[in-house]
C-alpha cells in the first residue's frame, strides 16, 4: 500500500483485511488479514487467501455497472448470509433466506452459494443495517451492495470473493470493538 492509503486506516483499527489486486485491470487479487494488539502497534499477518474482484479491476471513482471494485479504505460493520452465523461471530449478522444469489456470474459461472456468508463493505451504504439494505446514501449511480462474499470461481460485478472457509474464519475473527477495516485496490494503491 502507498503511504497515502496507510494514512487512511483509522488509528484505532486493530483488524485490517487487505485486498491487493494483481493489477489495475485484473480481477485476481490476494486477501490477507492483519491484526495488531493495540493502536499504533505493528501489523501481524494472520491469514491470506486467493481472491477475486470486479471483472474490470479497480476504480477510485466506481460507478454502478462498470464492473470494477471500489478502491479505498472502508469499515466492516455488518454481516449476514443464507447460512446461520458461524459460532463466535461478533459482527451484527442478518441470517435471511433473502441472501440468495441466482443466475450466473460475469463469465457464466453459477452464483449458487455466493451469499452463504457476506460481510458488507461500507461503500455507499448505511452502517448498522443489514447488508441487504437498499439505501445508497451517495446515490444509485455510484452503486453499492459491495460485499466480501463466498467466491464463485469468477470475477464479480464489484464485490470481493474468497473461499467459504476464509469467509467463516473472518466472521469468527472480526470484532466490532477492534474497528475492522478493509483496504482494497490494485497492488501499491
């Protein structure tokens, strides 16, 4: 990450999910969880997984339908899914049958199971609401409903996909008291 991006991570955050894209136009990335025992301490790697992001890579000015993932630093405050929350989940969790991904992804792959677990990325959304909340405070043109979710073996429309096991692990580790954030963009952003 650039110094500019590091400076955007809140000082009080003790959990960081870093998603580093393989290139500005790539839909392939690596997601890693970092923790630190207290504000200002050094970050320690706690896990790393292959990830997929928007089919057309990354954008600092994401727009609805442009098939990019938003670049930046965002809080992680709410979760949900089709499956019950894993034991130990501390983020508010909306277990609902409405988390059904139907149809096919950008490359024709099945979306089945993609929303078994989701963590809302606080991009153009209201914190403290279900990830399913349709309100987009900065307007519909910017898009929204950007989530960490179960990977469907293909690029997304803007979300970040990681394995089901990695999603379950994040859900059991992320703690609202640690002010978790996600920093995401092309390598070096």
